[in-house]
C-alpha cells in the first residue's frame, strides 16, 4: 500500500467514496474527502468513519483499497 494510491482517491474530482481494507479483513468506508488525513511523512492515515468513529493506521496495517459500492436510494428518498 502506498500513500499515493490513497491520495489519488482522496483528491479525485469528482470524489467517489472508497474503502480502506485492513490486514485483518476490516473495512473503513471514506464517504467524504475531508474524512481522511494523510501524514506528511507518507507512513500513516487517520480520520473518521461515516458514524464518527476515529481511526489511525500505519500503511503496513492496510492491505488494499476499493471504490465503495453505490447505495440504492428508494423512491421515497430512503436508503
């Protein structure tokens, strides 16, 4: 995992939600670009998931990235 791959997704225009995959199979969804911060030294990331839980990972704790699947919205505006 490199910080450049995360930076590319975070800075994409338009932004598309993505997920961080941890070495133990955990998934952290990033729904907004400002929800994740990249360390200046390029060795870690931190931020908040969609329900407000904070996270911090060294890059060696992450196994991958993927674009998040789109949520379906019903006709009444619910999810």
